[in-house]
C-alpha cells in the first residue's frame, strides 16, 4: 500500500496481517517446524513470564515491608530464575526462536513506523 492510499484514510491492517503470516511461515522455515524446538520456546517463554512475575511480587513484598514474605518470594524467584537459565542452556532452540520473533517484530514495527512517517498528509 502506498502513502497516498494511506493518506486517503485506507487502513493498513491488511499489511500488518500479511506481515504476521509471513513472520509465522518464515519461522517455520527457519527452524524447520520442529515441535521439539517449539516446545523449548514455549517452556522458555512460560518460565520467563513466571520469573518476571516472581520478581514483581518480591519487589511488592519488599515495598510493603514484610521481611518474611520478601525472603520467601525471593527464594521462589531464585528457583524460577535458575530453572529458566537451565532450560535455556538445555534447550537453546527456545531462546533462538524467541529472539527471532522479537527481532522480526521490531523490524516490522520500525518499517511500519517509517512508512507512516513518510505518508502524505492533508
């Protein structure tokens, strides 16, 4: 879609949808659609989210002044962080897929931002 059409008010959602499908298919081609690699990416993602949540809860407990809760949540955070790092070393495909998706999202976002900044304005 060119800048003139976008300036006339047409939506660029179809371009974004196409980019998402292209991203998914390219990841399958890049990582040979391995279910083991996808399981590694899923486990890495879930562990990372759980670790992040544990850090957040630990910080809230610390801010509230509860030493006992802070110590307990800090131990849970350490266990989850260790498990996440161990999973990354055991199944590096997960972090590779996650890094690929993050890089692809950043590139597509920047390209769309540049496209929007070059549109003709009325």
